[in-house]
C-alpha cells in the first residue's frame, strides 16, 4: 500500500491515490484532495461530501450517483456540475472514500 | 409439515427446487414455487433473435415440465412479503405462509425510468432493445429494414444482467453489417457510463482493442439523462449529445417492485444479502439468490448456477439450525460473442478480475480466456442445450463451483510512477 504525504502527515492511499482508511480524512484534507484534481470546494460540495461519507459509513460502500439522488436528494445533474465529467469518481476521491466498485 | 417457498421460477428458482426436492424428505417438507408466467425463457437466446439465429419458439418452453414432481407450482403475481407474519401475499389475495423463503424473482429492464425510452412512439423513432423477447423480435424487424446510418449501442446504468451482452451485441452487429454490405454506410458507436468497454481493467483493455480493430467508436463516461425522440439523439447529464438512426439500449435493470414494498431492497429493488451465504440482511428465514440479490458480481445464469451449488448444502444445514459451511466466492464465467463465428471467455470472482490464459474443461479441452476462438463460440451455442438438459434439472456440470487459478496468467504490470496521489484520468481533466 503506497503512502502519500499530504499536509505534513502520512496518508494511506491505493495505486490511484484513493484513501484506503477513511478515518485519515478530514475536511481540510478534502481541500487538498480537491486541489489535486483541479476543484475548488464550495459549501454545497461539503454538503454532498458529508452525506456521501455518512452513507458510506452506514452502508459499508461508497454510494452510487443513483443512491446520492434517491436517498440523499442530490440531483445527478447538479453532481455533474459540482464534480464535472466523472462525478462518482471525483466525489469519492475528495471524500476519502473507496472508488465506487464498478458493478460488474 | 414445514414449508419452503420459492418466489420466481426462472433460472435460479427452478434449479433450487429441482436440487432441493430430492434432498428434503417429502413427509417433512412441502416445496412451493410461484411465478407470474406459465413459460420459461432461455434469456441468453434473446441476443441472437435480432440476427435471426434463433426463432422465438426455440427459446421458450412451458414452465410446468421443467420442474420436478413433488413441487407445488402456482401461477400468480407476488405482491408483498410480510416478513413479520412470515407469509407472502399474491396479487389475487392468496396468502402463502413459509418457514423458509427463497427470493429468486430476478432483475428486469425498466425503460420507464429513462425519459424517452418508454414513449409509445419510441420504436418508430428507432429506439430498440433486446432485453425482452418482445423487444428482441421488434429489433429483428427494425434491423431487417435498416439501410445504414448511425447505429448506437448503449447501456443506461449498471448493474444489468449479463453485463457483457451489450458488448456482444455491438460485435455481432458489426459483423452482421459487413455481411449485409452495410458496414461502409454505417457508423457504429458504443455509449457507456463506464470509463471503458468493461468494468475490470484487463478485460476493458482487451475489449477496447477489439473495438479499435472493428472501427467501433467508444463514448465512455456517458450518464444518459434522456433520449430525445424528435432529434433522435442521446443526451447525457453533462449535455453531450449522440445522434442515432438505430439505438439499441439496455434499460435500467431493477428487481421486482414487491421487494421494495416488503422493505428488503436497495435503490434498485435488489435484495440486500450476505454476499457469501445469500441470507437477507436482518432475516433468518429469507434468502435471495440469482439476479434478485445485490451481490457484487455479474448477474448471469452461470453465476446463479455456481451460487445454487453453494446454497443447496448451506440451506440444508440452515433449516436444521446448523451453521452454514460453504461460502460463495462470486465465481462468474461468461462467454462473449465477438462476431464471425468466434467468442471469448471471461472467468472471475469477487477477488480476481478476468485474466488471460486458458480455462481447463474436462473432456472438452482448454478454452481460451480473454481471447477470441471458434471453440468459445461453439461453447456459447452449446449452452442452450446444457441449460435445458443439465442446468435446470440440476444435473452436474463439468465446472468447478469455486474459481480456480489453473491456466490463468496476469500480464506484467505496466511500470509507471507509483507515487501518484490522484487518479491519472482525473488529473487529465483540466478545469
Ligand atoms: C439478453 C440477455 C443475454 C444473456 N446472456 C447470458 C449468457 O450468455 N450467460 C449467462 O450466464 N447469463 C446470461 N443472461 C442472464 C441470465 O438469463 C440471468 O442471469 C438468469 O436468467 C437469472 O436467473 P434468475 O432466476 O435470477 O432470474 P430470471 O431467470 O429472470 O427469473 C425470474 C423469474 O421471476 C418471475 N417474476 C418476477 N417478478 C415476479 C413477480 N412479481 N411475481 C411473480 N413472478 C415474478 C419472472 O417471471 C421470472 O420467471 C442473459 C440475459 C439477457 C437478458
């Protein structure tokens, strides 16, 4: 497991850079992760991220876009505006969650 | 008398009752199976109907004869599982109490979840599918009339049953266009919400190469918002547009509506289960097997077969109050038709993605993995006979239940910088 140094501390990540331990995440780190992929976080981003993290903690897996809309009430269209082009992947990266398992 | 109740007499439900009847004493256990339909469809055959390879009557049989004596068969629409009362209610009001319930009602296309797909004029505007027999027949007729233009193959979202079927359709259609002399006049595009041709990296790479060889264009990361029937185009959530003359799409697949009504499902009405034992979350007397369950592996007949192998031994122990000993590993084994009389084979499970190499098959010989061959194509066609005569009756197949690494090989990992802190494809998206 690779280790990345961000904000002066060691963070465990997978080969692609996704956090492997969600407890190493905090909202400051999210800012840094967002910068890594060219995003600037607004309050609305944080609302989305907080829901995704709470849901993942409860369900044991990263929510899909469909679930974000159905259960969290975040319209897919808006998620595409907040996290352009690859919302599911970008959201999980910034939220410190596992990459959504591409359902086979 | 104790009661085992099975909901759905498709691939999984039929196998379950046929395998359990001989092993549960008749004076102790009554077995009942319920389905809304009197006929059983060989669904893998739907893929071949649009090309005229199979006639509809070749892939449909009356359900009654496929189920062993000693199993009570009922016809009716399941309305609700009343978990507290341990009974199932049918639409006609019949109540069926159970001691052990097995949900096997599968997953099914829901075109009305996507604006444009379920409109009455959709087919006239070139919007087709092959995920029901009726749709596959309508598509065959539309292809008969097709005279070139833009053919778009699409899937709305995952999971779908047989996730390789849209790929197979694209390969078969490309070969079919060549045969008909229409290839020069037709643009073929594959539009997918995934970031490549398939979910798993190695398979995505191999399949992507096959797209290039065939001149099939790939539109990845396409989350479809609606189908614009007037303009004949797909529109994504991020406002990309893909025009078509003939669209072949796979609508959103969802479990039966009663699953949600009964409080057993996820957002797509798939039953939440333990992925190794299929016991429904929070219930000791409910299992879900086959496409109906939310397992993180392919929804396919082959998976249902491997799952039933594990399930039969487990359930016999479970009903006696003993711990279940077998654990399902997510084993999936899928042939992919690639056109021109060839096919490839994928073999994988929860932990191991599809790899290259060969798949040992007793008596028949090794089959090539993740590569095209004629033997694989014959394997795929032989599957229809195997399905009716070995699989459904519950006879043994020459396939191991758990995935084996024999014959598999992994290509050397591409050397790159291992110190990345953000995914490469996200870095490339400059904003
Ligand atoms: C185009 C296509 C190609 C495929 N190709 C392959 C392939 O090559 N290889 C492979 O392994 N698999 C393939 N599959 C997938 C395979 O057919 C399914 O995975 C398999 O049939 C799943 O079995 P099941 O018992 O879970 O569901 P099903 O076989 O779909 O059975 C579900 C049953 O439940 C009944 N039912 C549903 N709701 C209700 C209700 N409310 N009340 C009463 N009855 C109800 C239905 O009538 C049906 O009989 C393909 C599927 C399709 C559509």
